[in-house]
């Protein structure tokens, strides 16, 4: 069963990696940068649609469209903020407009509006902001001029985050029996969580060891250890967070992608690790 799951996941992983690698090679070509941005915004819109399905908002078609549109616009705003320094606050402004739009929508829909508004706010911060920050990481070099290569940091983010998932998955399958959070995700074990945590640190250290071979990628020994540890924790918390939402909604996944679930299932850990990497780069 493990190897069957592995082969299925491996096919999608290889295809995804080939697409991502191709896009990253040409990421700073203006046309390709817009393709990446539109692709990210599209994934964000789908992820928001999946989030709405996990709430009691799915029957509110206009509200659902509003949240999806707001997500797409905010993500586009994050990319535009990397083009010119005067646009740096654009994402915040667009997010604020999205919040205003959420309130305006409920002016004639008072019953249950508090919960509906809160869910809308949470959805925007949960989905739109982290995915937008991924674009900020990718185009960090052109936006901040701090000498870091955004593509390398995005690769670091993707690899260490996803290898945490892989380590936790196989560590749990091979060594786990004691459940980590049985009421939220019965398949996750303490051994799996520890495996993912250790693997994250190891791969983060590997990036440090290879840093001198990577263009404009600066990571110290101690940064590789504590940053890898935090990714190992944040990534798994992000995974459990989405499992919590699905458990409350009594659904397994959105089934958008055979064998992988939905977009939220693919990016759940990144939603927690992307802000971590962005703020590390911004403040450190």
C-alpha cells in the first residue's frame, strides 16, 4: 500500500516539479512572471473555493464569488508590489478593500452576519496572504535589492516544506503507532511528526552546505538549523490546521486532483511556512 501511494504521488510530484522548474528558470522574464502570477492567483481562487466548501458559506453564491475575486485581486496586488517601491502597500490596500466589500455584502443580510464575516476575513488571511507572500519571496531580489536570489529562496521553501511532509508520511507509516492528534487526523503519528521535523532540519542544513554553489543564496549554519526546525514545526501545524477544518466540515478532501485531494491539500503546509520565510528575509 505504501509503494502504491508512493507511485501515485511520485507521478504528480515529478510533473509538478518539471513545471515549477521550467517556470523558475525564466521567472524574471516579464511574460513568464505574469504567467506565474496568474497561475498563483488561479490556484488561490480555487483554494478559496475549497475553503468556502468547508464552511457554511457554500450556499451563498454571490459571497463565494466575492471571496474568490478578492483572493485573486489581493494575490495580483502582491505581485504588483514587487514591480515598484511605490506599490509596496498595494496588497494591504487591496486586502482592506476586500474587507470593506465583505461588510457591504452583509448590509442587507444581517442574520448570521457575524459568523459569515469572520469566516470571510479568516479565508482571506488564510489563503490570499500566504500565497501572495510566495510571490514576494520569488521576486524578492527585484523588489528589495538586498542581494538575495528569490528563486533560490522559493526552492528552499518548497523543498524543505514538502520534504517535511514526505518525512512525516513515511516516518509515520514505517515507525508510527502512537497517534499525534487522532481526533483531527487519525493517520498522523508522533513518530511521523518527529521524522518530518528531523528531515526538515537535515535538508535545511544541506542547503547551507551547498550555499556556496548557489547564486546569491545566503544562509548561515545556525540559521539553517533553527529555520529548518521552524519549517518542520510550522509545516506540520499547517497540515493539521487544514485537517481540523476538514474534520469540522466532515469531508476528506475536495477531490480536485486525483490521488492528491485538492489545492488546499497541496499548499496547506506552505500557507504556514511561506510567511515564516518572508519575514525571516525581511527582518534578518
